[in-house]
C-alpha cells in the first residue's frame, strides 16, 4: 500500500536528511510504502501547486497532508489557507484515495525568536493556533482522520512545546521526530486496506 506524505519541513525531516523524518521512521517500523513529499518552506499553496506532480503519479491509497506552519509564518490569509486545504482534499478524493490531515506542531516561542529573528513571534503563534483549531473542526465535520503532530511535542499536560524535543524552536530534533512517528503508528496501521 502506498501513502504519500505531502508537507513542508516537518515532513521532510529538517534539519536532518529524510531518513530522520517521521515518514521514514514509520515506513521502516510498519513496512509501508510511505513517500516523503515534504519540501522545506512550503505553504499549503505550494503543496497544492505540486499535488499533480508529487502525489497523483504514485496512485496512493491515502494522502497525509501536514501543512500550515509556513502559511502562519508568511502571513498567508486564513481564508486562503482553508481554501488550499479544501482543494487538496478534493484532489485526494478525485484520485480515489483516503484523505488524512496532520495537526501542526507547537513552537517554542523564545527559541524561534532567537534562531530566526522573528519580529512578532506572538502573532505567528496565534496564527498557528487558529489553523490548528480550524483543522480540528474541519476534520471532524468531514470525518477525516486527523493525525496529532502537536501533543507528542508538548510538555505533559501543558499544551506548550517541550524545548528538549526541538532543534530551533520550530523543528523537532531526532528524538522529537521519533516521538511523532511513535504517536501516529497505530493510526497508520488502521488505514483502510
């Protein structure tokens, strides 16, 4: 069974090579054909634009879409982000595959500010929260499986990212990617055969 993982740097496994990504770790652990279609810095608009190139030719059984962090980073209007997700979901259905969404990870605000010299990290974080909240409602309404890439990277019970699991405040370290892989394996095993 082939599953395409369409995303940004969190799917690509940045700052490491793809072998450290949650995609590769899950593929090895579950013996699944998971295709890593993650590209650093990509917005949902970029992902949508390359769907026919990076997803359709593989004839996947399912498509995992994990994006939105760069939309928040680049200030893409929320309505545009929503539209991009909806169009990608329509494209997944058009190729007779199962749609799966990913809940975007937390950030460590002070680390992001220090590493990326971001002027308004609070605004960035608020945009991430809005996208996360929308993904929860949208996936629930549409009965789309939502993989949680948020909670495993948080300190227990705090709802805030755990600095020990991040490289730069925005990207997981190797331990963080391993935790993401472990947290979604059960869901991936249950993809409709």
